């Protein structure tokens, strides 16, 4: 950039870049979303086991 002249198009592109707060917000959202998905992924097998055991217990009560 030191030797090149900025064109009107390049100035518009630079001006349209997100500000630091928008970048931080995007990064934070991505991290939170990933963490939420990880927790859900880890909880799903446990929930399924609990449902299976509950169904098994209910069946044994009926017998």
C-alpha cells in the first residue's frame, strides 16, 4: 500500500470491513455456538441411557 495509490473501489472495500466490535461479536458467537453444540453432543448419549433405563424399569414394574 505504501507505493500504490488507493482507488475508489479499494477505499469502499476497506470502509465496508467490519469494525472490531463486530469481529469480536462474531468470534464470541462462534465460540459459544461450538460450546453449546459440544455440550448437547455430550449430553445426548446420557439422556438416551436414562430413557432406556426408565423404559426398562417401567416394563419391569408392569411384569
